[in-house]
C-alpha cells in the first residue's frame, strides 16, 4: 500500500515538535515552544501546530489521514489520554485523541515517546524488519521500549518498557519516579552530572569546575580530553547500561539492542556498555544479539508518532495487545 500522509507530534517539557510524514520522508516540520500552563492551553498548542501542518498541505494533492502523538510520561493508548506528563505542570488526564479528532476530524493515536522512538527505528530505521528489539534512550532521563515477537510490547496496562527504572543499586540516589537507585539515577545525563559533581565535592581531582560537571555534554568533552573523573563518570554510566542490557538480553533473547539519545551521541557509551553486557549475559544469548546506534535523533519521537498512525491506519498489528489499536481511532 502506498505510504500515507500522516502527522506526528512529540510533546516535551520545553517544546513540541510537529512533523508531516509524506512520501516516505519528513515533508515539513515545525517546533513550538512549550508555553502551556493548563490542559486547555496544552490542547490548543497541539491543535495550532497540527493546523499549521494542515495548512502546509493546502493546494497539494494530499491531506493528513492520521495523527500520532508521543509524550514523555504515561499515556492511556486505549482512551487516547495523557495521564500525568511529569514535566508539564497543570496538565493532567487530557483526552487529547478525542480533542484532536473532534476539532480536525482525523483519527488520532497516543503513545509514550520512547515507544515512538522505537517505532521510528522499527518501521523506517535501523530496526526495520526485526522481530525482537530492545531500545534504550539515554538523555536527561532514560526511556525504553520493546519489540517482542514482531509487536510493540506494551504489557497489560500499556506501560511496559520502563527500562530507566530498573533497580540497580541499594542506597542509591532519589529518582524522579520517587524511588531510589534506578538506572536513570546513574546513567542518564542527570545521573552522570550528579556523580561528577559529588566526586568534585569530595575533593576528587579533576580539571572540571562544578559548573562543567553540571552538564553531561561538558563532562563528555573533558572525558574526550582524558580527564580521569570525566572518563570514570561515563564509564560507570555505560557499565550500568551494560548490566541492564544483559538483563534484557537474558530475559528476552532479542536480535538487536538499539541505543539512542543525547548521552550516547558522546561516543562514550556503546563500547563499554557492550563489554559489560557481554560479561553479564549468557554467552549463547549474547552471541545472537547486535548492538546499534539509533538512526533517528531529535525528530525520532515525532517521526515515530506519525509512523504509528500510518501503521495502525494500514491495519498492521503494531501492538502485542490487539484491543489497543482500536481505542483512539474509534473515539
Ligand atoms: Zn526511577
């Protein structure tokens, strides 16, 4: 079937990215700063961006046939609702699929952002044609997503794949989820900065100032120049990602582990992550798995959201749970 014209939206705490996917590529994109202070303002912002995309198709022989929306935080795919996006104060329980559908008359689907990033890779990127895939996205936080047996695995309630909240250490730092010692507290950009800053505060020698050590990007620059503390901060982060990957490999027997997000683009994660994953995986399982960097970067969420809409409109069985596909489209 010919590729459809679909729109993807990636909702983040500082900006909303809109992408029009047509003819197998991004035909138009727009980024709006996130300025909403309430659920109503948030919905209006999403509608404004979508209307801009729609205006961009005017006069052309195409129209938006479906909308996918990805968001950091938990979503209810079946009812098309954002439950509680963690970085969007005042926004809670928004029936966004219904709002878009009634305002624009277009079928609309919701997903979380890590699932969207994996859909981008699975439908049109590095994981194309794969049946069993694990994705880690390592940025300010850590997201995860799973393709199991040829389907996006979302679990019983739609929340599966929270790889960033695997418990790694006792007496660890407080996580955004409210518990302690999660992978995200160690290996995210925030975790790397907290580790480096803590070491500086204890008097560990480094060329970094406290300000340098507050940004994973700056720490990466020092690591590339051989600063021992900066190198150790990234090695530790990569090592725990390797442990987490080993667990996923032992549990799921995937064929591919995809690693993406700003922290991994430092070039300081993949080798050590693989080395440690090899040490803690069963050999038979590790030998059958590839590691790869994500192909899509900043627009992965918006592109994946658009491709989710495309796949569902074409009747492809994206989800492990058959009743999920119907939900939002039927509102
Ligand atoms: Zn956590």
